[in-house]
């Protein structure tokens, strides 16, 4: 319909006035950010039609480069103010893999108000196309000997039941929003870290005439996040959370409240030919006062010096203690990472594509990173970026995991040979060690990563997963809380925190985090296994069954066993029927071993569990964290359990690094509660 911005329109019982950016209802007037209102107006103009994210970018942002997080946040804000739910939408329906549709009838201010509301049935989980997200790296496919390709895909997705999945910036790509029960504003945890100065670096605004310079502005913001994040006495919010506000006109105090910080750094970049002007200002979020501001007019090749000067000025303005391990904190200027500015441009362009995800974008980023390396083989950052790109490529394409991981490891090692302070490169190696059950090597690499980049939220997330795999349930929760404090609006990190709470027996807190993760864009059509376990604990058999059958259906795997197993978990009297149906599927070779192992654990079938575990040991596909879940108590009490731990290398790791809460030494073996 045609909207008159001055007169407005009605949605249900709410009057919308676009010219004033307000919603008026029975409980008063609510103001929306201009871009959020623009999204609503565009949806109204296409009421009943599916509007793609690309269409929103083209028409609302006029083709400017914005991430999926920005769009997801606009939809989230609209649902929040309209009292809408993604699970049972009355206003805005998510159409998986396609976009959004306004389903509430709209009327002009002079027209009769709509008397009835018809909400179309949402696309079912069984028929909706999958939104592919990689499973946890502990279980990455060395198990590639299945001859049927769909089973290989199933193993990648089902091999582990409870992790956050996307390596590095998993949080950078927002999935289509999945079902949630209610809307709740996520805020940073205030208990995970000791009190310290805190800051969020907002995306610097592109003031250049050429929109193509957006990648350079993002690069300036990214580098400042990295530089400031090296100081352990300064809490720096991760890119995913700070960039969620890109393109939105939101009050500084509201941003600070949502991100859990005291200070905001914002700025702009204007580039003309080989000259740049960088303006920046540091704002105290509680008072709105400027603590510091400056502008820098330099040549393009001096951008590294500008970034260093801004970072040093921030440290001084916040009176943060100087870190003796980092020369930048003492005011000394670092050596430029590259003297070839064309290589730097290629690197920034590669990062721009890398953060968009998807096979095409990742392969384009790899091409650009390689070009940067070719121009300057001594430039460390493109090697790390290349490692990160290859780390996720197999989970967005048919690329061989073995080949991709080998390239990722080589590139990460080369990055560290050039610059040992690249914490993210240490983290990549740590994750690869975790995948191969090299527990001690992974532990050492994670400690190096956090020592050089203490504010890198994804590293804390991965470290939480590592600690969960080696049985340190309390430590896994502590690291998940740290990751959440640094990146509170990351869907993946909220999901990981939910997993950690689930293992700690805090089901109510787990449910809250899973719900927030879904509200922020996590697709429960793929990130569903831990959530399914929560549903079973709560006795919600129908929801758990529907959720898991959907993913199995899309992968071409049998589903008839799912409901019997779910019912048997709740009612042991139904266990024999569940085992009969599951055994038939196993005998026919239709279920991959990780799924069989999980079923055996849930039904407390130790013989089947240990027999399946033996098949998975050589390929490192056994779900280690599952061994320490409350549901695995029968397995831990079995006389064969200590030998399984020994074969996995966990006992040797514990003897060297310390025993977890559930296990203790008994002679040469381990005994677990």
C-alpha cells in the first residue's frame, strides 16, 4: 500500500507515524530508530510479500555495506516493540533462506481498522531449506569413509550434540531467525569478569564519496578493536556486538547499556585518493561527555600510525594501567605491519568478503588474502586471515576437511612465525589441536591466544568448548561467561553459554540463553541438538521430536526412531520399543556412529555406547563433552569407562594439567562420578 508519512497507518491497534518515528498504542508512545522505522515502512509497502535481505539493503540502506546482524537487529527491535514472536508471528514472519513478510493487515488512518487477523502457517521445519552452519571442530570429519555423500554431510552436522559451531566470527553471520518463545533484550553479564574499564568501538562512518571505501572504514574500526583488546586491563567489546549497531541511529547510552560498557568510541573516515582524514571521539556513556576527541589528516600509508595514536590516546584518557608486555601501551609506535599499501588494501577487501560468509564470499576472501601475501610475503595478518578462511570453508562447501585444515594449520604457523603476538592465529592452532585430541597442545595454544588477545570473545568461546571436552564443567561455564561479556549480542556465544549452563544443571538459565540466541538470529533448524536435550529434560517430547526430525529429513536420514527414543527418555517403560526401532536403523547402516552413540547414552545402553565409541576413536569423532553430561552418568559408572578415557588421552592430560570436578585418580586409572 502507499504510505503517507505525515498521516501514518495502523498495524492492529497501533498507530504508526513514520514522519515522527513513533508507534502509538494503548500504553503510550514509543520511538523507533529511523532505520528501524524505514524497515517497517518498506515491509508495509510490500505487505504480504516476502522481502529479501538484499532488497532491504538495496532500498533501505541504498546499497551501503551492512552486515546481516544489522538487519536482524532491526527486525528484533520491531518485534520487541510490537510484542511479536518469531515462533508464533502476528506481525513479521521469517521465511527461512528467503527473508521476511509482513502478515498483519495494514490500514490507513482514514480507513476502517482491520477486524480480523489471519496468520499464515509458517514453513515447517521439515520442508524449509537448511541454513548450513558447521558443527563443532572436535568432531570435524576425519570420519570421511562413508560412501554416501549425504551421510558425510550428516556427520558434519550431527557428530557433536552440544557446541556453538562457527569458527571465528561464527558470530559474524546472522542466520535466519528461528523459533523462540519470547523477546528479551540481551545484556552483558556483570559477573563473568573482574571490574575494569570498558569500551565499545562502533563502526567508523564512511564519509567518502565512494561507497566502496566502506571496507576501509570497517578495517580501521577492526584494527582499533584489536589494538585496544591487547590490554588485559581494558574490556573491549567484540566486533559482532559493536557492529550490530552499524547504520542505526541509536542513543549512546542505550548502546552502552546493551553492550555492558562505560565508554563508546565513535568516528568517521574520509578518503580522497591517497589522503585520509580520521576523526574519533571517546564518550562517557553515563554522562554523554566527550572524554577525548581528535582528527588526523594523513597520507594513506600512515594509517597504521593513526590507529596507534588513537589507541594510545584512549588508554591515556581512560587511565588504564600500562601493559609492560605491549609496547603500544607505553606509547611507542609499532612497526607498520606492511610497507605495501596495495597488499593492505587487498587484505582489508579480503576481510570484508570473509565476514559475509557463504562459499562464494569465503573463496573470494581466500583469493584476496593470497594476493596480499604474494605482494608482501612478510605481512603476517593475511596468513592468519587465510587460516581462518580455510578453517570454515569445508562447512560452507564440498571442500575436503583434511586438505582445508592442513592449509589452515600451515598458514597459522606462518603468521606466528612473522608475528608471535597474533592471538587469533594461536587460537586457530588451538582449535585444530582440539579437533585432533591433542589436549595438551590445545591447552598451551589457548593460553598463548588469551595471553596475547585477552579480549577476543571467540577465543574464550572456543576455550569454553575445549574445557567442556576435557571435563572441566565449571571452567567451561566461566569461559562462556567471559565470552558473553565481551560479545553479548552474538547468537553463537549466547548459544554456547546455554550449553555450558545445561551441563552445569542450570536448566532455567540455559533456556534463557537459548531463547536469546534464537532471537538474535540463530537458526534452530541447524543449531538444535543441545536445545533438544533441554526440551527432553523439560518433558517437551513433541517439540524435541519435531525439531530433530526436521534436520534428519533434510539430510535424507530416517526419522522414525526419533519419537520413540524421545518418549523412552521420559518414560523408561518405552525403552524396549525405542531400542527395537533404533537397532533396525543401525543394522541397515542408516545412522552415523555419532548419532548412535548419543542415542545409546540417552537410553543408557552401555554395550552399544562402548561398541560405537570404539568405531569412532581412530577418527576422533567421539563427542567428548557428552561424556560429562548428567545424561551420561550410567556410562561413567561402567567399568569400561576408565579405559575409554585412557584411549582418548584424557587421563594423561589430567595428570599433567589437573583433574576435573567429576573425576579423580585411582591408581593408574581414573574414576568419575
